[in-house]
């Protein structure tokens, strides 16, 4: 009972609060650092983190709002925003954030969102085809937690594989691509730059993106092997919290060892 409430209620809520705080931190320091790294990049990252917080903190609605079809539709709605809006926003935001000497092509931005929306649409179609009901997974003091039931009348492994593969494209692939781009920028950053702490900041960002992507991969593999047991998704909630804390620590690092230089830039 305690494990069910921890996985489905407390962990997602805690992860959501971490990303709300990250969005606040980006907003707080963005007034000065947007002069260095570009206002558009900071604004997109702020929105992406804010939406990510909403995505995580609304996870309990899948369980508390009622039985079938509510868990299916809420999961579909949340995943659509993760795959089609949030993950593309993070990738495009990081492109702008780290793009010091080039402009991100408009066509590339559109392609990132279109691919994410296509993957999200496929996800919803598979949800509708595969989820055949719901079950009560916990009950306490009149409260019932529900969870969707996959293939109540018999499983179809190929649909589960497609379900996981499209999530490997978005959001996992997007996060790995973003981490690869950050790694490239960090290794090719001018050593004589005024803002000499940027490679360290980007190392934290890269690590956070990799941690979250790997946690999604591990959770998906564990859920597939374990027949989609709900508690296995705790892996990626914990991954989201760890990744968020890593990225938050990196965000607090000033772009330069001598922070007083930022005041000169601002003036």
C-alpha cells in the first residue's frame, strides 16, 4: 500500500516541484545571463521546465480521478504533451541556449516538433487499442487508486514494442540528442572566452539529460519485462528528480569565475 502511494502520488509530485523550482531559477538568473547566451534560449528553457513540472505533478490524476477510461485518457494527454511539446521544446531551447555563433534554422525547429507530435499521436492510438479497462491498485479510507489494464483479454507484444520504440524517439532520443549537442559545444568552447565557466555548466546539463534519458530506458525495459507493473515507473521519477537536481546545481554556477564581470555586461 505504502509503495503504491509513494510511486503514484509522492514521487511524481516531488519531481514536479523540482522542475518548478528549476524554471524559477532559470527565470531568476535569466535577466542577466540572457545577455550572454540569448533571451530566446532562456525563455524556451524556462517554458520547457515549467511544462515538465506540470507533466510530472499531474501524474497522480491518472490514479485518483476514476476508473476506465480516465487513466487511459489522462495518460494519453500527458504523454502527448511530453512527446510532442515538452521534449521538442527542451531540445530546441538547448539549441538556442548553446548556439553562440549560429542561428538555429526555422525548418529544424519545425521538424523537431512535427516528429514529436507524430510520435505522440501514435502513442495515443496504441493506448486506445491496447488498454481495455482499469483496476483498483490501492484503497485507503474511501480513496481508490486506479490503473489502466493492458490487454485484459490477451497480450500483443508487438504493440508494446512499438509503444516503447516511439518513446525511444521522443522523449528519449530528443534528450540524448540534446546531451550530444551540449557535449559538442562544451568540447569546442573557446578556451580564451570571457565566460570560462560555461563548459562546466554544460557538463552538468549534459549529465542531467543523460541521467533522465537512461532512467526512461531502464523504466521502459523493466516495465516490458515486468508486464507494465506500475511501480516500475518509479525508476524514471527518481531519474527525473536526480537529473533535475544535477541541472539545478549547474544552473547555479556563474558563467565566469569572477561574477562581478556580469554586472559590467549588464550595465
